[in-house]
C-alpha cells in the first residue's frame, strides 16, 4: 500500500482535522505511517498563530523532502492558506475550506488511486484516550495581532444531529471523554441548538463519561454553561479562557472586547458557582506598546486570578494584521525577560491549585504512555495531571486515585484496592 504521513501543528481544531484526514486516507487504501518515517505522501497541517509556528511548518516540509525526495508534499491549514507559496518543493496546497475533501483531492490531482479498503467513519487513534469533536469553525473577531480570521473567515456550525451521531461513533470506538473543539466554540449555533444544548446532549449519551470544552472566548460563554457544569458531573469543571493581557490599555490595542474587570468578575462568579473549577488561560507578552509598567499590571492581574495553568507566549507580528504596523515594538530580549518572569509567577499558581487535591480521591482518565515502569498518568476533570501505579488494562478507563503529594504541579497518587471497583 502507498504510505501517507500526517503532521499537525497548532490548535485542537487542526488535531481533529488531521485525524479525519488520516482516516480518509486509510479508507482509500493508504498505510498511515509516522511522519518521521519514509512515506509516499506527506501531509502538513500548518498553523500561523505565531512566527514560530510558521517556521515549524517550513521545517516540517524540509524534513519530509529529505526523508524521501520523491515524495509528494501537501500543505493545508492556516499558514498554507495565507503563505503556502513561501515553501519550496510543495506538490499541492489545499485550503481550509477544502480540508474535509483533502484525501479525495490529493488522490485525484496527484494521480494516486489505491484500492479503497473501508469506511472513513469513527476509529481509534493509537495512543489517544480522549476524542476530539469539531463542532464549529471560523472567526470574525479580527483581534489586532491575529491572522486566523484571514485563514478561516467562514463561520459555520455542525448540525446537531450530525455531531451527536459522530459522538456515538466515538463512544463505540471506546472513548470515554470527548473534547469539543472549534475556532470560536462558544459561537456554536445550528439555528436551534447552542453550545449548552450540545454539552447537555453529549452528556446524555450512555458510555460517554466526560465532555470537555477546549478554548472558549469570554464573550462567547453561554449563560446556561455554569449552572449546567455545576449540576452535571459529566461536564468537566474546566474552562480555558484566553486572557491575552491583564492590562486594559493593552487589551484595547489588541481589540479584545472586554476589560480586566469583566474577566475578573466572571472568574469570581464562576468559582462560586462551580466548586473546584479550573480556569486556564493564554497570556501574551511583548505586544507593541506594552510598557514595563503595563507588563507589571498584567502580571499582577494574572497572579490575582490564580490560574490553574497558563500558556505564556511572546508576540510575533503577523503579516496583514493591524498590530503589524503599530509603534512601540518590544525588543526580543525584553520579551524573553517578561516571558520568563510571567512563567515563574503563573507556575506558582498552578502548583497551589494542584495541591488542593492532596488527600482527595479524584477520578482520572488513564493514558497509555508509561511515565516509568508500572506507572501511568492521566487528567482529572479539572485538568490536573496525576501519576499513579497502573497496568495497561486500565488504559482508557476512568479510575479513582487518592492524591498523596504534588511535585511541580503534578499529583502523585495511589489506587487503593477499594477504588479498583470504581473503574469505569
């Protein structure tokens, strides 16, 4: 069989789309191999959220060409959509709008016609214990630093019956947890159902034990979400809400539609409504015009929010965005200093959040990778990683683990004999 390898950069939406692409190639008779192996076709699902992501996309294409100079290299994703012609030696570029037909397009345009061997329906991804389910695409926010709306301009939502059918297929493949993805997942609407309806519907499916949200914008959170999260144990107590900056002047230049007061008020109310809620975030440093005083205000606000986990990243200009032409550039050295400083302060908050679980018995979804012989890890519903003794028979199941200590934000636990009966 011809061999295809798929490489993914960026967000969970890209991860979901890559899994579907791989399944479609399997259905067409291809052998799906690791991207590090020699393949006949290399698919690179690119990202353009930062300059680093652009560079990784180019590096992946160069690596594929070195592994097999005769291979067909196919680009898709946001960087391909905007600047794919910058990469030399590419056989084909497929835009985001045609990504769901990528396997068909590749076979047709590159004259690859192996025999089909099955359906491209749901299947289990090796090593994956949580299933991704894309329910929405597109963004029209046009934050001043972001190129995504240029690459994914069309807003659409999957029809509710279709996503429920897909969820049942994933359940039948053995997945216990489903993670909802979308570029603006909170904007989900099929005309009748909203995001809260989707969460409620998925939680009603027998065999699905957890439903988790990926990143959601503050202004997109439906009013019913927090009461629903508080009432339904299947809906994970975790919200990833991008803050981007804890300074109001910087937020205004970023064209973010909220203030730190809005953000803080929501966080306070949500933690009262949902006990044990984890709120994680993205924070940018070095945005044009961010003075040292503005950065210190941002850091102080982040410390006040006590995020369970924070992704800190440095601003890089994106071609065509409003921020590209802004004055007040921050030096590379200063961005690095601010990044290191913020990472350290947010790390302390992560450690403190995890330590609240010491002495508690928590439900953990067991992942496949051995941390060391006889020990595996998994996530609680509120996104704390826990390491504990577990054999391969427990992979993909949810077990009760008692947390006895926390090291660098990771819980260390044990599974008591009485808790083994609680596996599900």
